[in-house]
C-alpha cells in the first residue's frame, strides 16, 4: 500500500508546473489501473505494509476515491480556461486524495481518526477557494463545526479503548465487545454527522450549493462514505450495546429519509435537490448498518459505492447546465431537450440509476438493505415503501422539469455538449451498471 502513497507524493511536483493539468489526470488514471491490478484476498486484509492495509471495504472505497478524483479534474476545465489558480487546485485534489487514501487504508484506529479529520481541510479549501457565492464562507464554517464538534467524543472514545487494551489495530478490535452508553454515543456520533443522519444534516445542502463542481463531486461521492466506513468498522466493537440501542438511529433515519424525500419536491435549485436526495439515500444506509446483520452490511457497502458514482454524475449534469445558463434554478433550466438532445439521454440514464432501476448497483444495494430492515422489523416496510416511491418521484420530477417544457426565451447563445462532458458522464454511468456483473465480489467479503 505504501507504493501508491509514494506515487501520489511524486504526482505533487507535476501539480506545481505549468500546463500539466491533463498530465495529472493521466497520472491518476494510471494509478487507478495499477490499483485495480492488486492481488485481492476477499476474506481478509491484504497488501499490508507499515500501518496500511486493505480489505474488501477499503479496496472498493479507495478505487472510488481515485476514480472520482480523476473525474473531478476532468469536470473542472473551466478553471483551466479562466486560469483561476489551476495549479493550486490540482495540489488540493492530490492532497485530498492522499488523505482519503490514508483514511481508508489505515489499520490503526487513531491514525484513521487523524486522516478522517484531515480530509476536512482540503475540502474546506475547495469550497472557500473555488465556490461561487459569498455564502461559501458560512457553508465552510457549517461543515467545519458540525464535523469537529461531533468528532471530539470519538477521539476520547479511541483514547479510552487504548487505555483499556493497549491496542488500536482494527483487526484485533473485533475480539472485544464494549457495552458502555457514553462510549457507544461517542464512537458513532461523528460518523452519523458525516453520513449525514437526519437532524445533523444541515451542513450538507449548504456545502453542496456553495461548492464548485469538484467540491460537490468529492463531497457526495467520498466524504459521506467516510461516515459509513467508520460505522462499519466501529459497530463490530459495540455489538452488545448496539443490539439494545440501534433502534433509535434506525427510527430517526427512516422517518427522516421519508421527510427529506418530500423536501426534495420543494427545492428550486438543482444542486440543492440532488444534495437532499443524498441524505435520503444515506438514511437507508444508516438503517442497514444499524440492523447489524449480514444483508445490512453488504447492502450498505454496495449502496455507498453506487451512490458515489450516481450522485457525482448528477452533480456533473447540473454543472453542465450551469455552465451554459449561469443558473441552477429549475425555473430557468427548462426544455433542455431542445438544445442538448444527446445530454438528455445521460440525464435519463443517471436519473433512472438514482431511482434504483435495473441494472444499476443501486438496485442491488437497495434490495439488500430492504431485506435487512424487513428482517429486523416488518414495520419498517411502511417507511421503505414511502422512501422508494418518493425517490422515484423526485428523480422523475427533476428529469421532466429540466428536459421538457417550453424553454427560456432569454437564452441567446448556447453550445451543445462537448466530448469531454460525454466521456465524463459515461465514466460515471458505466461502472455503475457494469459492476453488477461482478456483484459476487461485493457479496462475499464479509
């Protein structure tokens, strides 16, 4: 695992040279191919070196991080055209990718916490440095304080565990089982805010609306998954008390998910709507993890990967419209099918994946999560039905509102999609629908 870290380190000088924008992207693409060729051991940790190691959960999430980072560069061509600190932007992305890579591959619980928090800084730089409106400062502060406030108890919990057993290796922690209320709340609160769970989700729509396209992509695709990854790791140490207390989070998540899916119909900003739909999807993931059963863990992992690709692709689509129209308002972005008929196909494909239509990975994840929640209690059926129905509803609403109808007559100059944008959308959609063919890898690692 160290070799990939060094590869990232050696990409940094490229970021500081002139005219190296696409070169960095190629370097990340090569890194992606090399990482895909790693030897995989499904049942255990593999590729261990120093404190770094990788198992199936880390492997999928690291692949997703590299993939999305390379697509972030691809989507930010407008920075290169306007010569707006593009070198610093590349440096920021590489630093962020290093933080995420280390977070997912760290086998030491304290180091995991360190990089988990460290990934906040480059994200904050992205939002404050390249965001669009002056409110981005406030959005950055929301992001910072929500996350930091909730993660102090996690740090204290990690210190307590270290004091008790003198060991922080994730692999050995699975042999312990704690049942202290304060430790339980402290250990999972930071991850629930990061997911984000309903009630502590307010930072997410703010951060998304103010962030540049690359910031939105990495927030939706990876930052939310840090919470899910942390829960998957930590729930193993808290099994006994988890069985007593987890019903609280499941109830909040499912009712919150239903309420948020209704809230999506009230949004007038495309980005804001896609951000709220992320909260809705993540609420089912929290429910699945909290049931503490086999199907729940598998389904949450699959849905995290698929949501990362799908949500990121949808943010790209909204940005493509924004670059043409200089507005993300649903009232102005109408009748786009008249101007960009080919783009309309990609809107349809990504929206259908968002509502979990086959053959997308989202469907596989949602089937597993519905299984797990129904086996936990049949009453969850009511909320799951409502969430599934309204998810399809707001996806169709967004698609039909932007693509159909009478277009805005104030558009005087318009250019259709360029090949870079179509390639970018294809690279989101293709893995999302092709990975279903190798679903066995995702289903037997646990």
